[in-house]
C-alpha cells in the first residue's frame, strides 16, 4: 500500500466513521450546535437528516462521545426492529435489569421506572437512533409512546433521530402526524462546496500523518468535486483510489489523470460529460464521412 510512500501512519480515506478524523464542516458544526441546544432545552424529538454518505453516523458517534456526564445514553445503530424488539433494545441500553420473563406491559413499566430513577438522580436520558429511516412505522409509534413519559415539567426521554431523506417521507405519513408534531428541532446536513472539500482532503491527510505539500492539486480537487458532488464518502473512495494510482507510478502528487481514472472506476461517481461526448462526436463524424464517401462512390462508379 501507499503508506510508506506518502509518509502516512494510517490510511487517510477509509469509509469507517472514525471521530478522530472529524473535520468541522460548517454544516456539521451547526448540526452539533442544534443538537446541544435541543438537548439542553429538553425537547422530546430531535431530527437530523442528510443524504447517503454525508456524515450522519460520524455525527452520531461524535455526539455520543461528547454528551455531558449527566446524560444516560441509549444508542440504537440498526433500528430495523419490531416495537417489542425496539423496547428490548432500549431497555438493555438503559441498563434495565430483568430477572425473568415479563409481558409487554410490565416491560414498559420497568423502562418507565428506570427513566424516573435516572431523573431522580439528576440525570437525563437520551435515545439516539441512527438509520432512523429504517424504523418500521409501528416502531416509530412505539417511540412516540416512550416520549410521552414525562414529569410535570420535563420529558423523561429525549429522542434523537438520524436518517436519510426517506425518514421525512415516512414522517409525512398521516398515521405519524402526532410524532411529526413533536419534533422540536430538526437539521438537514448539506454536502461540501469546493473550498470545504479541498480543506477536508488536506485535513484527512494530515490526521493520517502526512507532513508535506498538497498531494491533491487545485485541478484535482475540482475534478473530485464534480465527480463527488461534495459527498464525503464518495470523496474518500475517490481519494483512496487516486492515491493508489499515484503510488503505482511513483508520484508524490495525484494528477488530474489519476483522479479521472479513479472516477471512471467508481460507479457512484458522476462521470464527466466530456468523456462521453468526445467518442460520441468522433463516431458521428466518422459515420457521416463514411456515408458521404459511399454516396460519392455510388454516383461516380455505378
Ligand atoms: N465532517 C467530517 N469529517 C471527517 N470525515 C467525515 C465527515 N463527514 C463525513 N465524513 C466521512 O465520510 C464517510 C461517510 O460518513 P457516514 O458513514 O457518517 O455517512 P452517513 O451519512 O451515515 O451515510 P449513510 O446514509 O450511508 O448511513 C465516513 O468515512 C466519514 O468518516
Ligand atoms: Mg450512516
């Protein structure tokens, strides 16, 4: 691999949402601010949406790492769960102890009791759900019932939903309108612009241990921006491939050609139109010439 070649400690563009690589993009910073404020005010539901690969899971992990000590958190990363399974997962995360089999009603009561205990100890419970667009409708309704638990002045459980835009489609269903009304704060993540992308790439190289001049030139970043549309995950995929190509040629800088090859090798990337237009233009021209020559030959000799 190219680690030694570029003087890196580790791979800079892996797909794992590793918080040590977090770069404070304006959109992500704002999302954290909204979350912090919403958790302070004790709002019932908070929602963060963003397109595929825009950094939701990374933010989720960052939020979990940075929650003040008085928060007791429950984290559900894969919520494709029935209401009963969801209740069980929440109970486990909150540390509810079961000594034997209990029915659903008893189950809910135990969770409620645990939430009351948390509140009495001067703490606050927060449930963080990633990939919330995968929650079945009945489980979203179960969540609403959880969030109904409250004291005179405060919710006993706050819920943070991270999801792809399909979450909004789901929440627009008439049967979920009660929950939709309970969302006090929401934030939509945006993709990076060219300038942010350039800094993002530089930042990840530096965190991975790189200490030289820019490996990705301005021309390279422009190509990268066009192909990725500023989506962090796609940027990572393309940068990793481009670094491998540069390493293969023994170069210390990624050239626009390396980037172009990386783009061509990546299905999810936006292929530049010039790449498709030129061969098309050439074949059209050749076709016209051949037809013309055939016609001339026919007139002249037949
Ligand atoms: N602000 C950021 N700083 C550093 N890396 C980031 C940032 N935002 C996103 N990334 C990186 O982009 C990649 C995709 O991020 P992540 O997995 O969090 O996206 P996602 O929105 O959860 O995607 P999906 O919708 O598929 O679940 C990860 O490698 C992550 O580390
Ligand atoms: Mg994710």
